């Protein structure tokens, strides 16, 4: 794609990076075939190619974001299916993140929308605030009919139970069983421990069983993804994590940094890019990114014990989270592990398409998110599974709101198959 930025514009590093990305696009349109929002609306501006044109025009002209740009870029899931499809290697993730930051700086949204986005930024990255908010949501359920539609959608996603702080949120060290084969740090997350602490508990048990010592470093918290992908600076959260993990790395050492929520994992693996121009943080951020792994990547390295067998035969529909299959390009490890554990793995039709969770998307764009969820649930249920497995808490919450089928994290099934407790929903 030909661009026409001025030298003054290109002096800004973010704009210069966006210009490089824009130049790689060849207008082929392959991305439109796999874009979930384009499939729903048929509007070119709801496709990656269309959004790229909008971003190019907005940035080249150096003008504030208008209503059209804001509307269509807000409707982007950042599922990154387009990056898997693109034959030219367009790094859409970095481009759309830059565009969102520009929209936040220069654009205008209705006051109601601004307040909603502010509330999410202030609540979601902080586990204590999130727990309090979910408690209020539970209390508000009897008054659901009196609320506006967008607040009803948020209320519907609130869990029936919010879990208190657990030992897995650290700081703590969980020793390996038998001979130690590696030492790893675990990102506990911000939302996941409140929604389903059984995920990290299962991951720790399984890793310990396979010979990994697991440490939850002092000072770790939100990865920064939720604010970063809303166009705001997530560097403060990322800096705290990097410093906490560097202290462990320089102390007892680390072989990997493990993330059990793939949405967080995609961001942690991108810390090196986020801090590329920070003289003090560039090197440690790059080290952290190089060590970051999805939990299934490390489990594949360690291998399941010989003779591992599912306690009972189950047909498992594996949902490949977009952040894992498209953002991190981790596709086969979860599937291989589930098969190795003796589960019957089912192929979900259109498995490359997003379920509509996408971080805060299902809270900010509930109508489109609901359509995507219903399509995903129909595809899953068509395989007649006994249970659904996924590697991201957002997907689990989103899909679980649309089906009576039990849904658990991949590590919970693997933990069960190697001696752990029966996952909820199977008892």
C-alpha cells in the first residue's frame, strides 16, 4: 500500500511503525474471508482491509478520529484471525492498537460510553475492585428489567459466585514433586482468580507433578492487556510484572514465565515490542517476552506421565482461543496433550472464528458479541460433546453464558487425567 506521510509525522515512532505496517498491505482481501465482524455485517469498513484504509486516512491526514473511524474500529475484536490469513504478514495487532490510542487521544464518544469504558478500566485490572463489582452485580440481578440493555448484558456475564483471594495469587512458591526439572513463574491474572481459581490451582498441581517448581512472584498483577487494547497505556502494569519477574530471574532463576489465560499471554509475549524504545526497560522486557509461554507449551516440553489415561471416556470439543491460535500461533500443543491424556477430541466447525469475548468486547459491543457467541455455541454443540475445553477465561465465560454444557480449562482436564480432582461440571 502506498503511503504519504510527511517527515514530521514519521518522526513519531508510533506513526513510523504504523506506516511500515500499512506498506505491507497489498489490498488482496484474503482477510475479509476470515473476519468475524465482516461476516456478520458485510460492511467493508468492518473488515481488516476496510479498517486499514480508515486508519491510513486518519493518520496520514493527521486529523482527529471521527465518528466513522471510532465506530468501525471499536467493532474490531482484535481476534487477529486476519494475521493468520494474511499472505503479506501485515501486523494488524500493532496497527489497530496504535489507531485505538489515537482515537482515545483525539476522538469523542458519547458521555455514557466514556463512563462505561472508564469504569471497565478502573475495575477489571484490579482483582479487589473486580470482586467488589461482581458482588454488586449479583445484588442488582433482581432489578435487571429496570436496567438499560447494555448494562443488562454486563449483568448477564457476571458469575453466580465470586471467589475470595486464594494462595495461588501469591507471593508463594509451590515445590516440584520429586526431582525438580525446571523453575517457572506463574502469572495469576486479575479477573481469572476471582472467576475461577480452580484453573491456576490445577496448573500448579499439574506442573508440580511433572517436576516444575512454580513461583508466584511478589508484585505481579494485571498484564496490562485490558487497558492497552482499549487505547490506554498499560505500561504501568507491565512494568510491575517485568520488575517482579526480573527479580526472580536474577535470583533463583526462571526457565519460563507461564500464563494460563491466553489473552494475557499474547500481551506478555509482546512486552519486548511495547518497551522497544525505553532505554531502561527494553532489555528486561525483551527477556520476559522471550521466557513467556502458554501453559500448554511448557506442559508439552515436560510431557505427560507414561500411562496417563482419562478417568472416563469423554468427547471434548476444544475451543481454540483467538489469542492462542492467532495471537501466539499455539495450535497443536493443547490438542496433542488432550489426545495424549486419552480424551476424544472433536473438530469444531469454523474453529478459527472468535466467540465474541475478546477482552472487553462482549461488554462494550454486546449485540455483535452475542451473535458471535450464538454461532460459536451452535458450532460446538453440533459436535455433540460431553464437555468443552478452552485456554482462556474470557472465552470460557462467554461460551458458558450460551450453553448448558460444562466448560473447563484445558489444564483442568489434564490435571484430572494425571491424578487431580474432578473438574466442576463433571461431578
